[in-house]
């Protein structure tokens, strides 16, 4: 079985597509895979913090749910090593279903494959559609913990398929 296709295959922003069919049962999405993002709010949710650090996207793109979860784990691990209170908020939600029309290859594939006939594709993953300048993650900390928090949120950049910038705001 083939593994996951590379992230650059699904990075381009595409319009959400819904199948319109004269047969009702063919117009619905039958099943969607489970979202891999475990939690969207972490840390001390009740405390008021005075510094907000955002990780913003510089381009329009789609981010798959496994990339969001991977970046969240890296940020959480670094913030936990800080041993200080924080709040992490994942700001994107993977609504968009990514489809793939799997094509057969090899000898005799033309007799078994449907080709482009009924090529709607099966859902293989989920993605969040992100506009340029939109925040992906937000960390709330006290002003004394600003430097390690910026380091933690910067460590998530290699896990994401876009160029990102860190924006620090005092509340």
C-alpha cells in the first residue's frame, strides 16, 4: 500500500467542490477520515496573560491536518519545558476534504480502471484553507516568558508547508 502523498501535492488553494448529481445518493460525501488534531486549546485556560504571540501565514494555502497536529506537538513540547503557565490556541480547523482518483498502473490496468469516468475521487485527508496573514497558532504568556515562547512557536515553522512570520503583541 502506498503511503501519504507529499504535502506539496495539496498545498495549492482549491475551491471546495461538491458533486451535483441527479441521483441523490451520489451527491453526498459518504465518509470523512478522523481529524488528527487532538486538542485546540491547551495550557492554563483561566489565567489572563499580557502577551500574545501569533504564527501567521504569509501565503494562501491549504494545510493538512497531520501537519497542524505535528506543529502543535512541537510547540507544546517546548512550552512544557518552560515550566511556566501558558495558553496555546490552534486557530485553524481542517474542514476541506481532499480527494484522489486513484489510477491503476501496470499490465492490464486499462481493462480494470474506470479512467476519468466517475472520477469524483475518494477522500484521503482533510485540510484547513488558510489566507495570507491569517494566524495558525496563538500563544498567550506573561511578558517575562516572551523569549522562550517565541522560540517555541518558531520551532513549528519547518513542520508547516508555508512561509510563516511571528507577530508579538502586548495586551
